[in-house]
C-alpha cells in the first residue's frame, strides 16, 4: 500500500513548510534527481483500445510441424466477409517461426512499416499474452491488464506502483497524451500529467490585465495548497492536480516551439502522416527533445497514448488495405516507424522502449464479418536496445482446444507447447531490465505471485524473457 | 434517523437543490431562504414534472448537441435533464459509431420520455432503439453467427453488472450467447420525408426469416438463461416460453429483471439504485442504504424510477455531504460533471445562452469558444461518450488536461470586455452598492452557490486577491469600471477555478 498523499506530506515535513507553491517554483522538488531507476531512459505505452485481433496481427503462414495454418483457415473464412489472410499476403511479412510448432509466422500486411523495424532487430513480438481465467468484458479485462491484479486486489496500475515507489508528491514523472490518467499509471503518491497538445498547455490568464496575473497566480496556488492537505481524497486530488497543472503550464508549452524550430522536417512528417497515433507520438517526441536539450522543469519519462477502434465485431476486413482492421494496423505501424526514426535521428532511440498492448485478442472463429471478444494476444515491444524476435509460443487455435466460448485457453504448464505468456512476466521483464527495479522488489511491491495450481495460475515468475537485457 | 417527514435545514435544502438541479438560480436561492417544506414535500415538488420535448433543429450533430445544451440552460425542471444525462451515460451510445444525427436525437428524446418512468419499459425500449441497434451491432447480429456485442453490454452495463455487489459472477458466457440469439432478426426501417431518409422517425422491425429458431440450430441447445446463477434453479428460465420470435427480446428483459444475486436480492434493482446513489448522493454508497431505498420504493417490483429517486432524496445518506466546509473524511464529496459545471454556472450568474447562426451555441456577448467545445475539452462531448461504458466519474473528470479546460472556461467567463461585450453582467448577480470587499466576496461566492464549499483559509486567499493583499479596503462597483473589469471579473474566474467550484 503506497503512502497516501497526506502521509507523505506529514513525513516529509511539507505540511509545516506549507505554501511553497505560493512563494516560488519549488525548484528543489522538481529538480530532485530522479532515483537511479529509469535513469536517462524513456518508457512509452501504446494501448490499442477495444481488443485487437491478435490472430490477424501475427498470423500462421504454414503448419510447420503442427496444424496452426489449417486451424486458422478453419476459423477464418475466405471470400465475402472472410477475415483470412493468404500466405501470399503474409510471406513478405515473415517473422521468426513459432518456437513450438515451427509454423512460419507473418505480420499482417498492414504492419509493413513495423516489419522494417523488425528486420532491424528492434521489435520483439511476445506471443500469447494473458492472465488466468480470461475475462471477456472490455472494462474488466482492461482493469486486469492495467492493474496486473486479476483478483481485483488493487486499483493502482502496474506502472503506477513503480512510480509510487520511486517518486513523490510534486514530481511529475509521467504524462499521458489525452484527456485522462490511464489506469496503468494510477496511484496516489505522485502526479501524472495529462496533456493533449503541449503547445496549448498554458495557464489561461486574462491577458488584458497583465499586472494582475501575479496576484491571480498566488491566489490560485494558495487555494490549491490548502486543498492538497485536505483529508478528503477528492479535494486533495484537485489540489494536487491543480498544482501539477499550474507548474507544468509554466514549463511545457515552450517544448513545442523548440521542437518545431529545431526539427521542422520531422514535425512535418508527423503532420503528413496525420493519424492520431502519429500526432500523439509527436507530443512525446517534443518532450523527449526538450529533456535531451535541457529544458528546465520537465521530467516526464513515462508516457501513454491510446488508439481506438479495435472492437471489430463487424466489418473487420482481411488483407485489403482499405479494410477497417488493416487501416488501424497501418496507422500504428507507420506512426511507430516515424517516431522511431525521429528518435534515431536525434540519437536517442536506444533510450526509448515502447510497449503495445490491447485488453484481449478476439474470438478464434469469426462471426459474420467480424470477431467477438477473445483471450490471449500478442504484445509488441520496440526500441533501440530491444532484442528483436518472436518470444513465447502461439496459442492453440484448434477447434478442439478452444474453451466453451471459442477462445484460446490460458496455460502455465511447463510442458505445454502452447503455454501462455503471463502479462506479469512481460511487465516484470520491463521493470527489471528497463526500469532497473530489483527483482525482489518487483515481487514484493508491484507484481505479487499467485498461489494455486501452477499449471493454471501464475505461481512462478520469469522476469527474464530475453527481449530486454 | 430522518425520513420524508424530517424538516430541512437551509444547508440541506441547498444540497437538495444543488444535486437535483443545474446551478443555483435566483429562484433556488429564494427557496433555500424561505423553505418550510419537509424533505418529502420538497422532493415531491422537485419530482413533479412532465417529460418535455426538445426541438432539435438543423441536421448535423453539432446542431443537435447545441439544441440539447440550450434546453439544459433553459429548463425549469433541471432534474429531468440531469436524469437524461444519467441515462445517456448509462445507455452510452456514441454518434461516432452510429453516424446518424436523427437516430441520436430520437434516442435522446426516448431517454427524456422515460427519464423517471418505468425502468423495465425503458430497457425494453432501448432494446429496439435504432441508435443502440447500430451502436452495439444488433443490426449486424445474424443467426448464422450471432454477434454478442449487445447481449454482453445489456447484461454487464444496462442491467445486472458482471458481478453482484458482493463480487459473485452474475452470468456466464453461455448466457451471453443465448441472449444474442434472441436479438437475431431485428432491424430498423427509415421512412422518407421529402425524398430524404428521416432518421428521427426510424422504427425497429422484426424479420422472422432472419431469426434464430431453435430447430435450425439444435447444437445451440434450448433457449434457456441462467442455469447456474439468478436463483432460477438448475433449469434456468426459458426465454421462448411465450413462443419464439419477436417476443423473445422482451422476455429476456423480464428474466434479467427477475435475476437474484448471490444473497437472493434483485440484482438489477440493487445495481441501478447503487448507480443513482453514486450519481446523486456520494461515491461508494453503503450496501445497506442501497437495500433500504430499493425496499422503501418497491423498485424491484414496480420498477418506478420516480419512486426510487424519492426514496433516495428523503434518505439520510443523501444528506451526508450536505454540511459546509471543512469536510470530514467520512462524507466523500462528489465531483461536478462538466455539463453541470458549465450550464450550472451560466444559470447561476444569469448569463444568456444563444444559438448564433453558423457559430453555434455561445454565451451572449462572449467571444470565446462554443459551449459544446468547452464541454468537449472538459471530457464530456455530449452524444459522443468515449465508449459503451460512458464517462468515468468523480476524480476521473479532473485530469490536468480537463482541469485546464475548466480554468479556460472560468477565464472566458471572467475575461473583462468593454461595454456591452461583457458576458458577465454584475448587476445580474451582485448588488452594485456593495463596497466592502468581504461583503463582495460573500456575494460572489453566494451567486456561484459555492460559499459553503470553501474553508476559511481558502476564502482568505480569494479575499487577498480581491484586496491586493489588504491594500484595498473599499471597491466602488458602481463607478469604478476598472474595479469591476479587473477585480470583480478576476474574482469570478478565480472562484470558478478554485477546488470548491468543482465539488458537488
């Protein structure tokens, strides 16, 4: 249980000091060296909202020594409304074979740009990611992925628990590009900024009475200082949020101007791309550029963005580049490639790790022309120091192996050639090898092991999946 | 223990009007000062309204949202509209997926018609609502491959909830599949008007030739729900008992609303009561209170939303958060919805909203954003909720991005402009003869209806601003234009940016 804000303030003596905001920028607090954890690195989460069809993201091209392609063709039709991707569409997109069955695997043709990065060895495809007793509700499954607590034991996010262990009250270590704080960052110890566009992130003073602004700022800051110390969590939240917002409005807008001036062609490339993923990644690029060039009072190194539209119950489409699912893939792949290239040009791609996830995959057998909610699916991890390749084994999609609803089953049995990758092993690998959290601390404060049947529950951790070293 | 016969203190009257209204109007303030009615009497008065009709003009979504917002601003029965907002969130439907404005306005009117009516009737109407049929794929639910989208959300969000209030599963995946079968064959037809499709008059229809009859799909088993939950016993309950076909979707609702949770209480009644308590009273209501309001209203039998609301509004739990600041930890304060913050503020300050040609709904005299753009920036794009889950409530309304949008709105309201360009007309909300800064501050906070939400310490910061740290001892609102344009307007903006302004 992380310290509550009030506990923290009492312990640090900030209550007695009080009103620091009203007087001046709290330099020492904001400038406080980040604990030697993420160091000079960055971490980006891209959430595919709605349940991305994993089977049409990483697809069997042949049977190898098993039946994956045959099973795939039995579940996904060809012709009108059919979702099947043909071997000819997939072959140019081939990644490493499934380690268990030897079946050749290919990325959806819409992910061609990602394949370029894969060929550079910068993309890890982590197969068959999920958790025990898959939940088919969007809301519940998102909550499970974000909290990494299938039993519902906590509301805090897995990144949030890491942040809570390493940062304090007025640090602003994380920024979500969008309107709300994402569940994986949730906690009550430190501030998470939400920004739609850094350029517009200014405090709205009435500029007609410029001489009055200092008074307004002082009053605003004082009001929020009082609220921060309230025993009512709602009011403390507003106090803390208002404070973080005010301070950030004094630091972030300049990042936009600096980036646009220094990197005009990259700026334009994001505009040309035009997708919301590209536009959101550009905001992250601006912040990264700012930090790399020494912008004052900017410390966000954890970012989150989302892309919606993956709940493809109908009109999902197959390989056709104009089809719904393919367009989503193209947007994501082209945007990630652009972001990576931008960072590489800046010489910092080795400092960035991006993880792409969705709350579940989709039903193995398609419905009329779409797919209903499913279970385990692939997670993508990319970055300059990621060890590219395919990790984990493909789920068993044979009709006889599916559960009552037609979804693949979660398994942790060591001998199972279709063994699932528990999401907590993916998170643990990132926490241990990217964020440098000690292995015992991960188990103790972020990802507690489950008890129960070791074949169907997550009772043994593997925080060394190999994709980050 | 209070009840319907309890007298109301002014603070409680204010709380009741704030929670059931949109801002505190002059009329509300008079009621607070003079009220002699008991809880039950005043609640009955508030609940006494007839469903209105909003006149949706124009044909784009923006026009529809503007018409709705204008109605929110105008209404004399704000509770009716607060309920429409509640049901819009509950039966969340987004234009971005539906794609037809006429279907959205038709649904909006449906929610208004049934806002305090019969919950069972409302759900049955939603079953056949064309916007919902588009949004959750009923029109794409084919018998060959039933589409589970609507069936799942019907159970998870509209009625039972995934789990009951004690954490036990309410249904299984098989129940979802069976319910999806019932909805096969449903479509809607759109009549034409002057050679154009008239979506507002779209009507659902049933085509038996497209329906999943049991004899065609023996492998799907009998048309039975809830063999493991619901208290129906291992045989479950058949939804084709009254015959197969068009009647099945009503039968499904009858069964869902008979479902008992793991303690034998009506699952849906408890959940709807819980949601309404969260919305009107405070977050995380006690289970005992939930059961009390259901029992007192007979909601699990009659499904009268009005009766349930009355039981909530006369219950002690509703008045838990009625006391003034400073607040103790037990009574958790609620966060105002953006629609309440924006519309309520304009109503409290006596501002006028007007639809300007080509420019949309704006505050009269204002040069700032459209009202609907303010709301969208605050995270509440009406008729376009973020997903089928509707909006996230409470502190989720207040991220730094959406806080900043609230600060902008406050600035825009307070931003001083010359002469008739003022959107803020001081004489509409404050006595201009006042000169004492203390009294002026009280008047402004009173007009905004937040004077009881501020601690003395917070109030001091505002006074400090108004008096330039004590340097000013009198303000001449009548003659000193600068005092008004700079300080009074600045004070309104600052007060609306204060934490207290976001509390309910």
